[in-house]
């Protein structure tokens, strides 16, 4: 999907184990959308026990949002 921005409803409408891949106009829009996913995770927790994860392709300004089990989220090592 190509869009200028995404909203809370776009994120909360992703089904269990679903994926939303959106190409945005620039990297600032990608960062903004990624921050929105973080806010949605805390303000609108899913009833099914799943969570959201994001991936960014900087070359194409594409953000991928997936709904996964919390134990499947790969955390970055902050050492």
C-alpha cells in the first residue's frame, strides 16, 4: 500500500498474525508512523494477547507492521 500517512485505525484493524506494509513519502513519515505504532501498543492493547512489531526499509521508505506473539518479538541487545 502507498500512503501519505497511516492512522490508529489502520493499525488496530490488522488481524491476528496479519501484516500491513506501507510505503510512505519520506523517512520522516516512516519514523512518525513507527512512533504511532508504539503509542497504539500502549494505549490500545490487543484483546487477543498479541502485539505489534515493526520493520523499516530505509531505501524504499517502507514500514511493515506485523501482529505477532509477544514471545516472538526479537529484541535488540542494548549493550
